[in-house]
C-alpha cells in the first residue's frame, strides 16, 4: 500500500494517457490485484452498473421522472438535464452542499462521503487511506419532453366512432323529411354536399313546383336551371307572375324539360310566346288543370290545340284572354268531354255565336261556370245554355221539362244585359246549385229570385250586390223561409239601398249558419247588429263551434251605413267580451267551460265599420281573443284537475 498510490481523477484534471476516464490509476511496478482484491471485484460490478445506467438513461420515461421540476422563480428553462452516465470521481458542489448521488452509489467499505469545494480539505475514508471513490452524476444538456406520458402509436389507438344518424337512415325516410321543405328551401339545402344535392333533386320531391311565393327574388337563369333539373319529375307547375321567362331560348328549355305535367298555371306570364305555349301543350297530353289567365298568347288556335291534345282536361281558366272569342270556348267544350270547371270571364262573342250556348247545354258536365264581365251576353244566349235551343214546358206548372243541370257554382257578375226572363230559367233545373253570384245585374227584381230560392235547397253563397230593385219582402218571405236558409253561409247585399232592418231581422233569426254578411250602403241600423249578436250567442250554446278555442265565426261589413251609430258598435264589442259559455254535465255536476265536454269555444263577431272606428274595433277584438283563449286554457286545465282528483278519490273508495 505504501509502494502504490491511487490517484482519483476529477473532471478538472486531464486524464493521463493510457488511462480511461473514471478508472483507477496505479503506479507502475505495483500489483493491483494483490493490493486491492476487493476493489478489483467492485470495479467489474461498477462497470456493469454504468452500462445498465446508460441503457436506462436513454428511456424517455426515466428522463421525465428524474428531471427536476421547474422552480417557480425560473419557470422557463431553455434546456433540461438528465442522467447520461456515472463517473467514479466526485463532482464538487459549487454551493458547498453534498452531492445527492454520493449517498446513493455507495459500495463496500469504501467511503462515499461527498467532496467539498477545492479549497476544502478532503476527508479521509476509514476503510481506505486516501481512497475516495464517489459516483457522480454527469449532466448532459439535451431537451426533455414535457409530457409525463407517452402517446400510443396511431395504429394502436382506438379511433372514436362518430355516430352519423343521417347516413344510417334509409333514403325513403330522408325523402320524407325533405318533402316538408318548399322548393326554395330545397335549393338552399342542396348546397350542403353532393349527397344532399342528389337527395334534394330527387324526382319524388319535385312533383310540385310553386314559384308564386318567390318569383320576384329568383333570377331568370336560376329558375330555368331548376326547371331543367327537376322538370321531368314535375307534375304540378305554378309560374304565376313569373315574368322572367321572356327569352325564347329559356322558354324552349323549360318546354323541353317539363313533359309530364298534370296541372299548369301560367297566370300573369305576359311574356310567354305563342309558339312556346303551343309546344308546351303538345308535349303534355295528360293535362288535367290549365290556367292561362290574362295571357296575350292565347287565341282560338290555342283552344283548338287544347281540344285536340288535352282530352283529359277537367279545369280550364282562360279569363282575360282578349285575343280569343266564344268560338274558342266551343272548341274546348266539344274536344274535352271531361271538362268540369270553366272560367271564361271577359270573353267576347256570346251574342253572335249561338253554337257556343248549344255546346254548353249539350255537354251538361260543367259544375262550375264563370262568365263574369261578358257584357254582350243576352237573354236568349243564356236561356239556350240552361234550357236548350227549343225548351218544352209543363202546361200545368209552367216548369221546363229539361233534364236537371249539374251546375254547382254560377257567376254572372256584371252581365248587365241579362234580365228576369233569363235568370228565371235557373229555377227547377239546378237542384245542386250551391253558389250564385248575380252582382251588378241592374235589371233584376224580386220575381227572378223567388223561384230560384224555392228550388235550390243546397244554396250556401248568394251574392246580390248592387241590385237596387230588391225589396224587403224578398228577404222576409223567401230568403228567411226558403229551404236553403239553414245552410246559407255567405250573403252579400251591398248597395241594395232598399234593404233595411225589416228585411234583415228575419234573415238573422232563420239563417243561423251565416259566416259572412256584407251590408254596406244599406239602411240597416243598430237593431240588426243586436240581432246578429244574439244569433251568434245562441248558436254557440246550441251546437259545437268550428274550434274549441275562441274564434271569429261571423264577419259583418257595415261601411257607409248612416243609421249605424257607435251604440251599435259597442253592442257588438260588449257581446264579444262576455265570459265563456258554461253548461252542467249530468254525470258529475261539474260546470264545464265551452259547452259539452269543453269542446265548444266562444264565438266572436268580426266587424268592418267606419274607418274612424276601425282601429278601436280591431284592437278590442284582438285583446278579447287573447284574453278568452287564456281563460279557456286555465279553466280547461282546472276542470281536468278536478276530474282527475275525483277519479282518484273514487278509486280509493272502491279499493
């Protein structure tokens, strides 16, 4: 031991040649194995320990665990240090503190006491003289990952399953959901994706195309593209008011795309050209409903094409087509045997073409005939339409022997040349008549309407505006006592200046199903309004109303009636604000609101009067409906609670 000395190299001193860093240096001429047998055995174990530490120190998890946490004073450190290898020399502490690794790597009898600063003398080890083998941690600066855990590889990760309900449901349900959207909304939804574009332009969603709600906002090119895409599937096409289709090429593209139409409305498309219209009619032989109101392109040749190419036509509206006359109507009637509805307002030529009237009589299939504003129609023409060219009459009753007509609605408004002689022909040959409009026929008197009222039990709408020759006796003896009085819903006597309270009081007493009465410019007074309010009140008590909620069931129009004062208006308003009707049920004696079973609601009168009172009347009616609806809901809820409580009590008693 005296012959050899052991030198402990430090990081500050250079290593001698032929010696490795961190190994024992023995002086020449000495046998280390003989002098230090324990130390030789320990050095081999130390080398294995160093190799294992180097292997372990390369693990990210170990570096993350042994890394010193960041201090609060210096949270942002540019680099972190970790264990890379272990040295046999001790690393002096710059702060005079013992090294944390010296006590951890102690071995045998060799002291592992920490070394101090260079100025401090070394402490002798009791086991070995001058030997101070210490394992020191050498720090290597390299970045350390901040997360405490290591993410799994992408191929091992379990991907979260995204539940897409829209992709799972069948296409039939998707189409059913999209069927509730309008054409405008479908176009917007189609921009979401390709799948939505395919669904939104499916043929099942485009059986109807109604552009009347957005025709002002859609450009012409966009409208044409939509019709090109959905045209083969469209059955009901409504282009009312679409002036965008004015270019010949756009119209031709529309005609080529739409070839499966059953119903077409081109009302107001004034720029629609005649060749395009004829091509559209020729390519759609299955048309059932056709509306060409106000089209300048319609003429007699168009009617010929309709009669030849559309044999299944049931409804035709050619009102306001000034380029045609009554001959075109004859073509349509003769070529379309299934025609049920014909609107031919403002058509000329009825007086000079008796064949038109004869064709209408022979068909006997028309259920709705609108001939308003046909000012050249005469008594002979209309009589031929109803009774035929040479009618026969019963000698005893003087009634025509003509087969009954199928007319249900007839409009002769402003056919000013018609008189009592022609209007009487409707009596006893139109038993199914439900609506009759004879407004502005200034030549009519009571004698023309008396037989019609007596022979029309299903009459619900009667329009007699501006008939100055009508008297109160017609309403007292015929309207109030006619078989149609319980079914009459609409009555218009505006500008009948001879009608007063004497004629209208019996009407309100017998016609209890009235929903609308127009009495402006008449001689009625407050008494008629009071009678109308009593009729509505008794009606709400006697039979179920259209809705269980408070609702307006009678509309009165009393413009320019000089005998109606504010007192009559207050009578209507006070009756409207009365509480809901009540009735006792025979079962449990509970008072039910709104009639039998709570299914009968309050009926309110809607009033149109002088403009100075109208704002007050409208506001009062609005508040009454709101308050009554609230009361009805609260009382209905309280009654249900009472019933439920009684049921529970009865069940407990029985149990």
